[in-house]
């Protein structure tokens, strides 16, 4: 959840406007209150809090491996998106990544839709996937992200008949101002917005000294969330602390009904709340809010469990019908991961099971294998309930690294499972410095650059030697690029990309990024700099590229300058050191 809040007047005015709109549209046919009867609660599945915590452990590990953070635009955020996306694709979701070009840290929203139910009747569930720079963000907002991920996986596993379409979203750049969700809402047409009948947001749902808060508690939209917590006698309260501070605000501004759970951030628990909910009075709901201690130890399993089960109850009440599709099956791979050396092979067992209706023929296939790796099945098709042997073979020149292979079973429906494959090579790590002509002193090769970028002009000094890469500096609309393709070996313990950057600008603003330099590995943005980062002399910038081990990637710098007042992005001494 972002720290900044709107003024009290603005928050109250927005709440009043949205409430008035919903009351007007519903006045002629107000629905009966949702019952909290145990029979209704039992209709929804029990979400395993252990599974939710396992997702949190993965997100914590991702942060640890990437500088202790999952901030939007960082390698930690990109790895978080990849983890969630792989799980959803394997479960059968239609998954898309939306690049938020307007974000403070340009990066991707992740949208996943369960492909059943009417497409013009959508119920949407969202959480932000980014953390602040200071820590791994496991409560804020790994808790909401993991809760939705496990709910999405359970919905796919149970595969009930649907009365509405369910769409899940994981937002980027929330901590910088709700930018990812705002970008998504603004990208929708009026018709597409009208399809969304309700948006539910889950931000910080596992606070250690947590409370039980619901956005727009008394609204019709909030009814199923409140009904579940009422069934546990939790007596939830309005989420006053979170008003205007998370991604539901983007949807409220577009006139879409919203609600959601929260367990509290930096505000302090009152004595009355401690009496009602337990915990410690006059202590923050989350004492690690926006701090490095927001790790897996900063989670209340009880609060997290009640939130996850409440989400499931809402999904089932809002979008699930009474029937179950016939003739369905599941696919699983055991073991779920394996390793193979170049020139070798390994095997795993692919098991299928009939989950409803009658047994059917299932054809097996695999995608995602790297170059030089083949995947075969014996037999290539089975009757659901049967199993096959999967053989993974690597040639002597196979691409090394770790890859996710998707094993797919095709019958009357399509089901899949993920298999993690590590391909190793002979001789271990081939270390050293991988960038060719790293100081630009040997002409342009192997660099690819816009005309005039690699230069010895005395107008901008090189850090070392005479040559450097000088992007932009024209004081008019202009774009310059600099790139080099590099093959990164597998098996090394460190992969550090470094370069020295000097930013010289005639821009005088201290708040607007008019001219920008974007640093990318392939299509992934590592960082964005602007005229706001101008300074005398060079500063070294470093990034961990361990995620690209065993791959050939293109490193690219793109400088974009607006119509007036020059900004020069000067780069020198680029290295990629592995060892």
C-alpha cells in the first residue's frame, strides 16, 4: 500500500460520490442481504494457508536473490511476475502482461482470466505485486498477491460451472502512486469498463497485529466479504486507513463498484479493537510496514487464512454456478523438477486423473524446452487415470540454464503442469568480462548504435580514454540507442552488469522527467534515468543478471529527448563480469 493519502475532504467526497452512484443504480431492485449461514460458507472451498505461505516464501526468496526488494521495474519484480505467470499458465488461465509505459518504473501488470462464464459479466480481483525499495514486501503486498494466486489455482483445480467471468490482476508500480492499475483502467474502453461488475482489492491481508477491515463496508459490493467474516464473528470495520491508498481507488474513479479486505498498515490498534480481535493495543497493525523486516516472519497465519477463505467465499457467491462440467481430468508431473547434463537425459512420470465425468483419451505434449533439448512421451497418449514416462534429452550443444517446461494434456479440455528443468554443461562456469569494446576505444564493433553515439567529442569527457557513448544532448526531439548482444554462461556464482553514467542537463525542473534513458535486458527494463538524475561526474550503476544465465540476450540503452533543453546521457566502461 502506498504511503501518500489524499486530503480528508477528497477521500470523503469520492466515497460519497461512489456510494451515491451505486445507491441510485440499485435502488429499484436492492438485493437481499447475503446470508452468513454456515451452509453457504461451506459451499466455497477451504484455501490452504500453508499453500499461500509457500507462495510468500517464493516471493521472499526472489527478493533475497535480487537485492532484498521486489520494487516495480527491478529484477525482483520481473522474477515475481514470472513466478505468478508460470503458475497461472500451467493451471489453464489466459494470461497477459501489460507494459505500463506511464509508470514511474516502467514494468508489467499481469492479468489472468479464467476462460469460462460470460465475457461481458466480469468480477475482478486484484492485488499489487510490487514492494517498496526498502524491503521484500511480504505483507505489503505479497500477502494479497499470494492469496489471489492460491485462490486462482483452486478455482482452476475445482473447475466449477461459472455464472460470471473471473479476472485476476497483479499490479505494478502501486507504491509510486497506483500507476499500474490506473494505466490498466485508462486502457479500457467504456464498454470494457461496463463489463466489470465489481472490483475487489486485497492489500496487506496478513498483518501481525492485524485488524479486520473492509473497503466500503456497507456497500452491496462488500456484502459477500462481510458475510464470511460475520460468520466468524469478527465484526469487521470500515478500512478508513486505506481509503484512496490502494488500487481500488483507480477503479472507483472510473465508476466501477469496489470493495476488498485489509488487515491494517502503520496505524495503531485501539483498545476496543484489541479487545474484539486480540493483539496489542496502541501498536501498529504492521510494525514492519515499508521496512526491510517485512519478510515471511511478518505474517499472521490466522489473519491470512481468514482473508484467503473470505476471497474464496466471495468468488463462489459472485461467480460460481451449481453444476460441474463433465468429462474433465488433471495432469501432474513427478518429480516436478530435474537436471540433465549436455549429452544426457532424465525421466519423470506424467500422471493423469479423471476429475469429473467419464475417462477420456489425453494426448501429451510439451513446450518451453530450450534449444538442443527434446521432450518425448511413452506412450504419447493415455486414458485419463493412466500415466506416461516423459524423457528429456539434451544434445552436446544444448542451451544451459534453468527453464520451465509446460506439459500439456489435450482431450475435451486442455490441462497442464509445470516441470522445472536445469541443463548443465561440462567444465562449470566460464568466467570473465563479457562485454566487447567495453570502453568504446576500438571503434563501434561489436556495439550497435545510432549515428554519432560512439564518439571522442571533447564536449563531453570520457571517464577513461577518449571515447564514450553519448546519447541525446540535442535540445530537440530525438532518440538514440546503444546495444550489444552477449551470451551469458551458466554455472557461475555472480553475474554483474556495470556501467558508468554521467547525466548533464539544461532542464531546470526538479519534478518532471522530460528526457529519459531506459536500460533493458531483452524486453525487461532494468532501470530508467532522467534529467532529474543529472549530476557532475560519472556514477557507477550495477545490476545482477543471474536470471539470464545460459541465455543470449541484448543489452540496450535508449535515450529519448523532448523538444527543448538538452539532456545528455553519457556512458562509459560497460562491463558484464561473471565468475
